[in-house]
């Protein structure tokens, strides 16, 4: 058997069985401070796929950074087959400023695949695509809701892609939500370059959440096991299949006012269910927020002060509400019993 060669990234050479953090130059600030994208490369002794895991494409979505940190400390990586490219912070500018966006107010996830001679966002997108994505066989991109919103742990997949749907089942998050590819998104750019990937959504912007972190870490390790990159020892297979949803809708505020919520993420609701009540500051006028469809709440606002038309509850439609409720209960028990977290720290 021929010897496994090193992995080359930028000007660095990573030998088999070693790991290293590589700095990819991105830009220079106006005060001459250099900005780079940090990539932690784990190059296994044995051959196998190349997989990327990325976080903080939106700088305020910090739960993904914590998931990558836990991933890099996990024991299964000690006997890795293949190569892991972990990028905990793609959007350094937004991360440092606690902002979703780049300094030019662009959303990086609407700027892919980017270009080497375009805007700051386009250049950053181009570096990530050319140095990380196109060199990978598979990827997982980690996200959360925006600030003042929360998302139930879920995986987003594009319609008609059997491989990503299979991997989403393997990942084992509570919900798989089929959603269309958006122009300029990493998912679309990766697909156009022949790289399949999952998008994981969980938690709230600028907040850590233990459930979101655990679901994310266990899901990534399951995908790596499925790809043959790590041993199955200590990585439990999901005993309950995720809830698949093909459509979702936002229930919006019928009026402005103060919101009192009666339902939370993960709740199963029937059409016509009372989700919350809006009232004016004097308590003289109250308006019910009613579910217009049955399903599972996969996202919600955490802000009690709302304007008419604001998005309040994100409901993914379900064909069988009773079965979905049973699955959610079983998944909670499964996560608590996962041996991966027997000695893991709690946020």
C-alpha cells in the first residue's frame, strides 16, 4: 500500500497523523491590522474523505463555534481516516463585532461563490469556496437563528438530493426541513461545484445552548462515521428517525403590541391552537395569535415587543401530529442517554 501523502493548505504542509491550525489571509483593516480565516486541519494517518465543518458565516451565530470547539476536542478524531477541515469562524469581521453582517453590511451567505476581485464579502466567499469547499467531499455548515429568535435543532436539505437526505437522517437532529436553495447561498454554490453538504440550524444568535451544542456535535460525528472517517465506538446511531417536513410557514403578528407566548420550540400544535396573545400597553385590547396550520414549532421570536407583521412562530407542517409528538419525546431521551456526553462539560 502506498504511503499516504501530506495535505497542503496555503503554504502549510500537514503530515499524516498530525493536526495544525492554518491562517488563510483575508484582508487588511484600515489600521493595517491583518485579518485571516483560521482553519484547523486534522489529517488522518489513513486515507479517506475530506470533510469541512464551518461556523459563523453569520458572525453573531456563535453556537456553531462552540460545536466546532467540542468537535476538535473529541476522542474519535484521534484515529481519523481522511481529513477534517474545521473553520470555527468564517466571518471574522462579524464575529468580532457581534454582528450577522460584514463591515459593508453584506450578508456573506448571499455572496457565494464570490470572486477574487469583488467586494469584501465576495472575496471572503471566494477564499472559503476555493480553499475549503471545493477540496472537500462533504460538508456541514452550522447556523443559529438571528438574535432575539430561537431555532429548534434542525437540518436543512435541498429538494431532490437523495444523498443529503440520507445524511440528514444519519445526523439525527429532531427535524429535517426541505428548503429551496437561495441565490448566493453556500448550499447552492457547493451544489454547483458538486459538493454535498448539510446546513444545521439550532439555538439563538449570541447565545450558547446545551441542547443545540449536543445535537450538533453528535450529528457531525454520526456523519463522519457514515463516511468511514471515524470508528463507530462511542458514536451511537439514532434510534429515532428525524421528523421530515416539506413545508413551513411563519405565523405573523396580526397587530402590534406586547407578546405573551404560550408555546415554545419543539411543541406540536394543531390548526387553530392558541400560540400567544398580543395586547396594547394598557391591557385594553388583546389579540390572539392562532396557528393557521398544524405542525411543529421549529422557530420563534424571543422579543416581547412586536410590530404588526413581525414573524412570531415558525411552524413546519406535519402529516401526523401524534407520531411527531412521540418522536420528540423519544429524541429527548436518546440525547440524554448518549454515551458521548457521559463526561462532556456543560456550557
